[in-house]
């Protein structure tokens, strides 16, 4: 409540005179303006927009601080100002410290004129301070009603009021966190209307184009149907003089066969989203070129059509300018003889029979959705690129196991960001990945498209027999049964590491890189927002401490289990007993949210009838709301009672030897190490939440990436229901050369309904500390929601930690930057040196 009160008083004290307007006036008489803390009134970040950088005079690309630049839109509640962020501040965006929906204090800025263009200039923010709290300014204003601040004499500067970058050599923005998604107002959707009159009497067939290649000819019109569509490819780079460097591949077909079609440059914003699978195209002024061999292609054997692969159709914006007509479905005539789009839907029970790398389409009911993460492209060329992806589990009733899906962004952000449990998911052209010793999973290809409830209407697969069979199965389900098995967000990684850690001296592909402990700090510091890396280090585990799960305090908020300094026996290390500022508690939300933290919202919300094409649940799936709410209230009372019982116990046992262990030599070794990396560990964002319909918007907002534009905060994260877990272990790993130590968290799988249990090899083991670190789970897994034996099992596990004494191990670590200074460092698997295989080739 204190935070909320201070925010309210600060907003009430805001002067009626505009801070932004006054700052712009002051910039008229000075080259650079420095503001004191008293002068720097908080302003809210409304938007952050990214685009490819351009060099300053005399600067080479290698000297660029970053490959990308950022425009930031801020407001003081009276005006909006679109500014350029100085490149030295880009790291604040990379780590999501500077983000939309928060307040900043501008400490230094300047006004930059474009010397090559009349009447153009902008404010450049050179120094600023960031707040970690939700903005105090934004909730009180209507952003769209605020005027744009423009310097006197530059009222005709349309760039300040348009959805284009302020640096005039760039014509468009990129998505904030990847290069694959369409971003901005320039991307056209829908069909042009009305349809023009088409002369189909002179169309040519695809089969004739191969013989026409390299021959002087006048291209006749083509009439084709799209049967596959790739994601967008952005190929912009420094020095490339193309305004819209985009490319997209399509596979098109007529009665004679199939051929690839390429959409180039500014035609992509105009046509990409209109050219859907199943759409009919009437093409004129196209060109032909030899096919590019080094690219992925969809698997199309199931179409049973001849493929013409030696040439491809090119649609260019000029020289010549292609003429593209997207024919509306009502105008398509049967006598055109265009083939139907076919699919190869596979059930979960058939998945093990498919060969590695083969393609299939799947449909399932989503039960788990992981947070969106990013991985850096392995191509070491500027500009750097990141892929965004998330893990999804979906069931189809044919197996006890779900589909495990690794879904990369498919240039469908409006769908990708809305995937949640209880939705019907269709994913096409997925590639099979068979895993030795684990369940197979499916990963996206360049041609994968995804559709969820609300987007199925009009899609060409709706009449497929496998789809209809799946819909019939879902009508037999009950929401409360399925909801109890759902989860969203948190740490998730698949497949699990192999039983033997292999290191090849000649082939490093497909293996976890083994890094020096001294390099780990650099790896941690180089991580960008939600970037995930998997690394391995060798050394010894010198200390272990078990920390119970967060408990509800008297204020109604949860104490965070973010990493405390010194997993290494805090009761003997006074300095380690002092937690970092970041590691205290989650900030309180509004009074209403605080009051609701102890008593959770009902797990189930009322669902309305639906079919595949409606965004809810099937008509026959009804809930007994009265019984479920009564059960929920009873569970809440039991939960509150249990929380109160163990709250003081947790405080008393925090330094108990029964809940911590250290090696006999660690106290001396700790004094001799050169550095101890404390920043890694478990965070609230590392834990999954239960899915509820009431909290759907808040859960999606939490598991998705920070948005480019501010949207109102739906709910506080600490009010959301978490999946129960007994606690986690904080370990200290001492590098093999005993110079550097690192703290990492271990969150073992203890419940059979944990999403991480799917595909985990559950061979029985002796529940020793080392065997649990090696297997990743406690044996056997609990199947009950409130197993009173879990804490006892955890204590027994720590009693076996003595076997770690002087044991040489290899630790596989999952690293993820969660925003700001929060870095997640989790132990994925620990190998004894006897489980390491070194392959040396001469």
C-alpha cells in the first residue's frame, strides 16, 4: 500500500505545466541539456520501436555500438514526445530494464537536426534513470488523445506523427524482439474489393515454365492456389540500399503440379498477410529464376503432385512490377481445376512410428504453454538475429502422452502470443525429432503455420477427417478435469540431456558447450532479455541449501525465492546472509490484489458453448460450479492453515544444519577464490502457474515478451495461482581450478503432473542427492496435490549430500535473462566424471 500511496501523491503533485514542452523550449538555446534530479519529472514510456541502425558520418559498421536503433515515445500526461534513444543506452532495452509501462527520468538530452533535410529534427535522450515499478502516469490518461510534441517551425515533420523511424534512411520498424514478425501499420490485411474481371482464357500452366526459362518469352498470366507458406525473412544489413528487405516463399499449385513462388521487398507488407494457404492468385508480370537450392522446403509427398524445382516464380515491386490479384473465395470457379489443399494430420499414438525429420500436421488441446524465450542465431554476421520460441503440450486423446511442441515464431504474432491452455491448436509442417531414451517432440519448420481457437474459421483443414474426430473427442471432456492438469509459464527445457555427456574434439554440433568457469561470468553478462543458453562447467559442488516454497505474509503477498547470496552455508557467512536489494519481496499490488492473494480466485470460470471456431469450450463440457467452488474454498482454508503452521518453522529452519550442507574444505576455499557469482538462481518467473479463465489475460501478459506498446496492466503477478512445489535447492559450484564459484538453483521434479515430468526418464534410483541431480526428479513422483511427505523427502535427500564431498562433476546449466538484473541459473543435470565420454579424433 505504501508504494501505491507514494505513486498517487507523486501524480497529484505533477505540475500542470508540461515538463516535455518546457524541456523542448530549453533545448532551443543549448546543444545538450542536463537535468538535475529535481528537474527530471518522471515521464512514462508509451512505446519502444526498433529498426536497423545507420552510421554517423565517418563511422564504419564495425564501430557501431549496436546493429539496431530505438525510438522511444514518452509522455508527461499532457504531451507525447517521440525521441531517439542514444546508442549508449541500448543495453537498457536489451535487458528489458527500459520497457514500456514504466516511468523514466530524463537526465540529459539534446536536439538533433538532420543536416541533409529541411525541417527535420528530434530529441535524443542521452542519459536517463529507470524505475522498476509500474508507471504512475499512464493509468490516469488516455494516450491517444494526447498531442504530439513538435518543435516550432517543424510542424510539417510527419515522421514524428507517423509509424516510421525518426532516422530518415529507414522506412519501417522491426518487431522489438525478433525479425520474423510483421510490425507496424504498413502490413496490409484483408482482401481488395471488388474483384476485377479476370481473363483466364490465356493462362499458362506451371509445367510450361521450366521449358520457358532462359528463353526470350512474354509471360502469360498464371492462375494458382497457395498450398504452403513460409514465415517472413528479413535480410536487411548495414549498407544495403533496399527500403523493405523482406522475402517470403510460397508453394503454389495448378492442375499440372507445384512450384515455388517468392514475394520480394515492399510487396511483402502489401500482400504477405493476404496471401493465405488456400488463396487463389492471378499473377501477371512475374519473372523466373533458377531455384535457390540451399533453403528448406516443405514436405509435399502427400499432395501426390509433380513438383517443378528447377525454377521459381519471382514477384518483384519493379523491373517489372508484378501484378498480383488475390481472388476472393466466392469468385473461384470449379472449372479452373485447381487442386485442394491436403494435410497429413498425425495422432499422438502414431508419432513414435514416424522417422526422424519427417513432417506432419497436428491438432490438440493445449494443456501447457511455456513462456516465450529467445535464442541467438548461430550466424555470426551483423546484424545479430534472435529467434523467439515457446514450448507447448497438447493432447488429442489417442495416447497418455501429449504432443511436445517447440514452436518458433511463424510471422503470426497475433496467434503466437495468444496460445494458452484449453485452446485447440493446429500446427502444420512440424518436423519430428526422435530422442533416444525420451519421448519424441516436434519442432517448427520455416513453413509451419499455427492456428488456435478463434482463428480456425475458413481454414482449409476444418473438414479433414482427423480434425472432425478430434472435435468429437473433446466433447467428452469436462473442463474441471482438464483445468487441473494445466500450467503456463515458468522454466521448461526439452529434451533432457543424454545419460552420457559426450565431448567431441572434432564435431561440436548438437552437444552442450563445456565452458571455463571464468567464461561463465561473460556469458551471464552478455545475455539479453529472455535469451536462453545451455552451458556446462566442470568442478565440485561445495554447498547445498534447501529453501522451502514462498509463504503468504500478513500483508497478503508472497515472499520471493529469488536467489539469496551464498547458497554456501549462510549461518557461517555474515556477508552472504545479507540479501541483495533485488532479492527481497515482490512489490505489493493494489489493495484488492493483496486481499485476494491468500484466498485464490476460483480455479474454473464459466465456459460458453463453442466449436472449433469459437474461443471457448465445447457445448457438452459443463462445470459443476457450486461443487468446484466449495472444494476450492475448503482447499484454501487448509492451505492457509498449513501456511501459518510452517511460516515460523521456515524461519527457524533457514539456518538449520538439517536443511543445508557444505563440504569440509569449503570454508577455506571460499576465502581463496577470486570471484563468487551470486546473481543466478531461481526467481518467481521460474515457476509455472495454474491456468484459469479468470486470469487468462494476466497469465498471457506474464508469459509473453514485453510489448512494443504499452497496454494496461491486467493483474499483479503475485496474485496468480502457482503450481504447488515444496521448495528448491541452492547449490554452489566451485570451478575445477578452484578460482571461481557460481550459485545455481536445482528445482527437482516432484509431481507427476509437472510439465517437466513429460518425457523424463523415470528409472528408479536411491534418492540420494547425486542421483537426484543426475536424474532431475525425486523417486517416485507424487501424484497428489498436497503430499505431506514431500518436505520429509527433501530433508532425507539433503542428508545424503555428503557423497558430493570432493566429487568431480560436470554440471549442465540453463541460463535465462528474465529482465533487469534477474538471471535464472538452473541445474539441468549433473554428471559424474564416470558418465563423461571424450571422443578424440586424429
